[in-house]
C-alpha cells in the first residue's frame, strides 16, 4: 500500500504525459512543413558542420534516436519521410543530440559513460530488491539499492540532455528558417510533451529508490 501511495503521483504523471505526447504528435502531424524530417535534420547537421553524421531510417514508431558510437541519426519512417511539424521537430531534436556530441556537452558525455553501468544495474537490481524483501535479506536489499541507484543517476543526468537537445532544435529551426512562428507552436507542443515523459520516468525511478531505502532503513531500526 505504501508503495502504491508513493508511486501514484508518478504513475498519473506518466499517463498524462503519454496521452499528451500522442495528442501533440497526432496534431502536429497534420500541419505541413517545408521539409521532411530527414531533410530538416540534414540541413541542421550540415549548418553545424556535421556533414559526416549520417541519417538512417529504422522501423517502428517514435523509435528515433542518435547513436553516438556510429555517429548516425536513426529516424522512424514517419519522421524520416514525413513532411510535418511533428517530423521536423523530432528530427531536429535528434540532430540536437548530434550537436551535443560534437561539442562535448558534459551531461551527454556523463550519460553515455553511465549507460553500460545503468543497463547492468537496471537488469539485476529488480531481482535483488524483490529477493531482499521476500527473504528479508538486508544484504541483498542493500546491493539492489546500490545498483538501482545507477539507473536513477542515469535518468537524472538524462533530463538536462533531453531539455538541451530540444532547446537546440527549436533555436536551429527558427534561425535556419525551417519553421516560422506559427509552426513553432506545434513543434513546441511535441517537444515539450516528450520532455514530460522523461520527467515522469525519472520521478518513478526516484520514488522507487526512496521506497526501498525506507524499507532498508526501517529494517535496520527494527534490528537495533
């Protein structure tokens, strides 16, 4: 019951954010843009001197991301080919990540370094936390908390990375004349909605970590 009470705000925020993303994306997809997502991303990258960064199409919906190891923007079919404000906004956001990578944006460097640790911690921490609670094994609970902390750290560092990429995208779209003032309303709607999903995910992780820390601390006090 305590866990549900602690997680309720984060869950409600996540549901609201996901609904807002779907609405904003659907709405902005109906507004035409002068370029396709791929063309807009190419223009932003080239103007930033990143001619060597590639752009590829990948399957799925909203699977768009920048791969720093391959120096490639990977865009979903709707974003890659779509000539809408939604496609242009999302593609420019991913181009923003490439620019961050090129200039050595510190939070991105830290986030990329934390990825393997967070992946390992996220994969095993849930099992250890579950076993720690069921078996009342404080040692397992402590290890699970430590490993899950890497996930929380990754998500906290990821927030400024995502916000900064969106800000770079908005600035470039305006400065390069790709999107006018009216069109930016739709771009802002999509990118701001997406930002809330990261906030909700981070809040869920933070509250989960806090819950298990409370269990661990409570167990220690009862032992004392």
